C-alpha cells in the first residue's frame, strides 16, 4: 500500500474561492472585510507567515492592515495597537502573530483582543465556546485539519483520533474539534507512556509536536489517515529543506492517506484565516 497524498493546496484553493465569493457578497452590501495583522520583532518565519497572510487577503478581496513593531516594543505599546484596532469599526479581524518576544505576555495580549475580532480563536471566550460545543471563531490550523479530514473520510463519528502535542494553538483545539465531530480522542504529549502503542491504535493521527520526523511507521496503524502539522526546517546533505513531524517516507507504505509537507496543512491555515475574517465581518454586521 502507498498512502494517498492529501492535497492541501487544492483544498485551500477551493476554500479561498468560496471566501472570495463571500467577500464579494459582503461588498455588495457595502461591507469591506478587513484584517489587521500585528507583528512584533523580526522572527524570520513569522515574517514569511505574515507576508503570506497579507498576500492571500489581497487575493480574495479582504483589505489588510499591517502593524510592525520592533522586538524591543513594550507590552503597553502592543496593547495600545490592539485597543486601537478593537475600537476601529472598519477592522473586522485582528491577528497578533506568535511567538511574541519573551518580555511580552502572550496571554495578556491575546486576552486584550475583542473576542468578536479574534480571528485566531485564541481568546478564552472563543476557546470556551469551542470546548462547550458552540464554536464561532475556531483556531485556523485545527479548522484546516478538520476540513482535510472530512474531505478524506467523510463522517468522522466513532473514529479513534490521536493528537500528538497539546499546544494551545493546535493540539488542544484540535482535540476539541475532533470530539465535537464525535471521535474518540486521545491526546499524547511529552509525558505520555508508550506513546507509540497508543498512537498505533488510531484511525486518525494528527501530529503537532514541532519535532522533525519524530513519528515513524511504528506509530501508525495500517490504513490510518495521517495529518502532519509540523513545518520544520532541517539541514539535509548540506541543503536546507522543510520536513514535517512525521517521517513521511517511512509512514507512506503504512497509512492510507497523509498530508505532505509542504503543501498539506500549511495552505489550509491561511485559507481558514480568511474564512474566519469573513465570519467575523458578517457577525459584526448582523
Ligand atoms: N504562530 C504560529 N501559528 C500561529 C497562528 O495560527 N496564529 C498566530 N497568531 N501566530 C501563530
């Protein structure tokens, strides 16, 4: 068996086409969806992500605003930007790119964002809504993974899903979404005992640990569907390249379907951000 590659680029293009249609409909009502992106410091990966978010917004007709602050910016300065955007009725979505410099509390900044404009879905009000089964703005990467899983498997009810990693950005909201889709969910983390054995029982594996190629064939049940959220830059034979958290070459003969890196989950994250921006704009004008 060789796993089918799940084409995140193609699915993201479909989502973006839907979003472009929604944007056009909002504009016909006199509403121009707008997304503000705040970047603090000069982390190279964050700069690439922010550039791609702004580019994609333009492609679907969403107005974007970029706020760049130096790495030495104070928490008060970042909060001032967020509060200004909260108060600006022409801005529907606010995204503060993470990680923030170590001297700034991410929690304090994320909690300062108006939950109605929280297109990342990281504010505790949105986290609470998701965990209680009434999601409004859902974290983009897990939402993108769900779309890929539904396209691949259809109904997910009754499947055993294993999420490897328990971050606030991916692991925990991913588990909540899978549970809301009636999966039986196991979350594995650095203190899990015999994680391979637990993971080896899963119909669905979502890997979000940030460790290059950690998950090999021993972790995967034959026929499982594998979603690889990791984007890790490694040096390979003197060449720099991106690999996932899954050892794709080893796992492909075992799994039934797997997302490639790059071209799997990555494009979906940005597509779902655009989707959330439209949802936020619609709700603010309802
Ligand atoms: N850094 C890595 N992933 C994300 C994300 O989904 N949103 C934000 N704001 N920052 C990130």
